[in-house]
């Protein structure tokens, strides 16, 4: 009751879409709060090991205009490197990489470039036949193809198919990346429509659960054997060493509210 009364006094002027999202979060025991700048909001929810943070606010990536939806969850100390992007975003990124680093005669990808763009240069994409039903809508990138395949196998592929046939349009930029002990989803989201947010959250929860499964397999197999042949499909050094780049606020852990 005290929480309800408090919300009556603090939500004055809250946009209609935000109020609907706050009501949804409150009804499920999640914690909703405005961002510090007041131009977005944050929701913390879930239970360990599937805790998540949902953020809606100004885009942090040049390839997303306006506002974006971000979802984050922790994977622990295992350095998984998994990346899934919308096909339309891959095409625009590859064009930008070519123009920026070939025409300007630069010989390396600058560390200020987002990981998702650097990985398109560093790693090979999964062949279309391995992506099967996802091949026309998404591209998968990473140093270890078999982990990508196991991550995408089963429930995550079903969620991605449902997203493409529903809330995720072909032209929408979409990124799902496991890196530095965290899984992050990014997509464009002009307004915090509750249906879109909850659909993206459902997809992310499956992706997080499947990534944690792969992290456990990765840990078990790396502890069981140190033979180089175990990593025959991965680029030397990339699996054991985190990608270089300056630390940013977003690389910190998702803390409990």
C-alpha cells in the first residue's frame, strides 16, 4: 500500500506509455525507475541466474537513430563471444567499415568502434546453410562456430522466427551479443510500446538462458581438456583474451537494485 501511495505522488507528468510500462513492472515485482537524465527509464527484474535489466532511452550506437531498447544480463566470468545481427544491419555496417577503413587507408579497426562492427572484420559469419530458417533475416558471427550453432539451436531460433514475423521488422537494427561476461540486446524503439518491450524481453530471456547453457558447456570442456585441438574452430587468442577497447560504463555489472 505504501508503494502504491508513493507512486501516486511521484508519477506526476509521467507519459502515458511510461505509466503503462510502470504498471506492468510493478504488477510483476520488477523495479521501475526513471533514468538520471529523465529521458528514459530502467527496469530491473528476474531471479538469479536469469536477472536482467531493461533500459529504454537515447541510442548509444550510431546505427540506431533516436531511442533504443537495451536488455542486459550477466553470464559470469566465462568469455563467450557470440553475435547475432539483423541482415539489414550487417549490410549497412559492412558498407561503413569498407568506406571508413579502406577509403581512408586505415589498416586496423579502431578500438572506439563498437565490438559488433569490429567482429565483422575479425571473425567469419556462419554460412547460410548453418543458419537454416534464419539465413534471410539474420547473420551470426563469432570465433567459435560450434558455440554459435549450439546457442541458436532450438528455442532461440523459434523466438527469433516469431520476432521476425511479429514485432521486429526487416529494416529494424537488431543486435544480440555475448561479450565480456554479459549478454546484451539492442534494437531501435522510438516509443516504449509495452507489447514491443515484453516481446523483446521474452526473446532476451531465452537467449540469456541458452547463453548460460553454452557458458556451462564451455567451462566444463575447457576444464576437462587443455589440448589445442579442442579449439580447432576458433581464431587463435580470441577465445582466451577479451576484445580490446576502452572500458565504458556499460561494461560494468548489472547490479541488484
